[in-house]
C-alpha cells in the first residue's frame, strides 16, 4: 500500500508497479483523521502508527523510527491545520483491522480454528478476526458503506442496545430487550440486518 499527503487529505491505495502505477486510490479528508502511534510488538511490526478515520482505518509501518517520527509529525501538523478550518468531530471511527496472521482461532468464541474451509472474517465495527458463526449479523455503518456490512455478534448486540436505549430516552419510556415499538422512527446511524 502507498500513503501520501495532499493539502487537505491522505491518499492511499495499492502499488501495482513500483512508483509508476497505482490501483484503488482513495482520499481521507485530513479534518476527519487522527493518528495513533503503535507499540513495537514483533520484528515485522515495528515503527508503526494507525491512521484512524470514519470511513477507513489502517496501520502503516516505516522502515526506521526516525521515518515514523517524521511521518507522524508531518501528518499531525497537516491535520491540525485542516481542523482549524473546520469543526468536524471524529465520532465513531472505522477500526483498523487486526492483521490476518495475528489469529489462528476466532477472537470471540476462541473455539473455531481457521482453515481453508473455516474462513476468517473481520468485524467492520471492532476489527477483530471472527468465524462465520460469531458474525451472523450485518449493520449499516453509514460512515463506511452504503450497504450493510458484516459485524461480530457482540458488536451487533452493543449497537442494538444503544439504539434501544436512545429510543427509550427520547420517548421517556423504557424498552425491554427485544421489545418492538409501534413507531417507525429512524433508528439512527446503525441499522440492523440479519
């Protein structure tokens, strides 16, 4: 992957031919981005940081600590400059996915071992690697997609309970878990699909 900055955004995508051809180039607006430094965990995961935004979050690694420092410093300067011009707030950012090689078993049930038949799936809300049985639901995460996306069952339950709480707060009545309402109100930013 390649990452570069423009005056108002971060451009990222895939390198097809070194320094000549790029694929799937996208832009993250800098006023919607924050940077988090990552701890060095293993030799192949050193000098890293996360680029976190509403629509896409991912890890980036530099060859040396000084290069990491320069990138983070430059990005934070650009972000601060863009954020002074607007007042967008980063509400619920997209998670940085846990790398595929970091899990041999489902991170929810811990029983399912991943094989060629039992595939790995990433929860689009928390970034964990989960099995099919632990990610049976879909949510519409409007910052990430116009279509419902796969989420793990705990994230679905959490989003569902937050929506039920928000409805109870706005109506003044409490809803019990699983109780349906007679109103056709907009459920908010997360919409639920089985």
